C-alpha cells in the first residue's frame, strides 16, 4: 500500500519566536499548499505560539519536541499535552535519543508519554535507535526491539496507525555520518516486521516509519526510494527553508 510520506523538522534548541515565524513563512511560501506530503515543524516551546499563528490556514502542521505525561501539577519546567493542544499542536516527538541520553528517559517513562499523547489526540513520533557502541556490538536490532516494544506497551490496535515511528541511528545524528541506504532499510524493514507481529500485517503496513539520521537533500531521494522508509525526522536541514523545502520536494517525487 502507499503511505503518504511525512517530513518532520526537529528544530531542537534553535530559533527564537520571531526567527521561527520567519522560517515557517519562508517554508510555506515555497511549498504552498503541498498535500502529497505531510509536513510537520517542531519548534522549541517558546516559538510554538508564533509559529502556530504563522501556520494558520496552511497545510503544514505543528509539532512539539516533548511534553510531560501528567495533566498538570508541580513539575517545574514541564509542559502538558493540554497546553500543546491549546496551541493547535498535532504531533509530538517522544523518546528522542537526546532525551534518553541527556535526561535519562527510560522506555517506561517514554511509554507513559505515548499513552498520554494518544489519549490527548496528539500523534506521537516515537524515536528508537542504537548508539555506535551498540551497532559495533551487533545489537542494533535487539536495542530497537526493546525500545519499540517498551514504547508501544498498551497501545491498542485501533491506536497504532496514529503513531509514527522514527528510526534514528544515534551515531548518525549531527555527526555528518549517515547509515547506508541498505543499513537504514534493514532496520526499517525489521521495525515493520515487528509491528506485524504485534499488530498484524494490515495495520503494520499503515504505520509510517521515518529515517532520522542526517537526512539531507543530497541523500534524500535514495533513502526515500526504499519501500519501508516513509519520510524523515530532520534535524539540521530543517533549520533553513531551502534545504527543508528540498526534502519535502524529494518526498513528493518519491510518492
């Protein structure tokens, strides 16, 4: 079956409220009302409101980079799903390797967020992936399986197609290193097989799996041509309108 390609930009800790609004205006000016590809931008929390206003009436969707699974309370520095929904956020990145590495997020903690996101009508972009040491030890697939099964615990059959999976080889994020197309497709196919075992083939075929390891205009076409790579979770290349738009166009051409 044909899954609509998805290009999501993860701005990480970059762009002020004003800079973010300018960036999305430049993106929208270039891609117009592109509907053959789903496009999501994920600014830092402080830029969500300005970017939301700049996206009014546009096809580009708004995502957040994280949130807390509790509805409210004494969680200094945290943001709830309800707060995101009030700003018309539709997607949220969960379990990014940087959250796992720098902030000690576990599969169980990430799973709470996945469940809360689904209950709050937010679409989780669940990130999984191995470090360089884990790849060199030959444990890539077991690491991905543990993270995926842990992150999806309790996600029901009627919810799984709302979840987006992002495979991010940690060793290829911000390093300039990129997994070969064959390496990327191997893990994407493994994830699809695992989803088939968990949810059955018809549902597994509907879940989109993004590649999140330094996708850029120079390698996008080759990666997006693979049968199980349904788009990209884009870091550095999402911070400039020109490169991000080129990725959206590459995804449209691959459909």
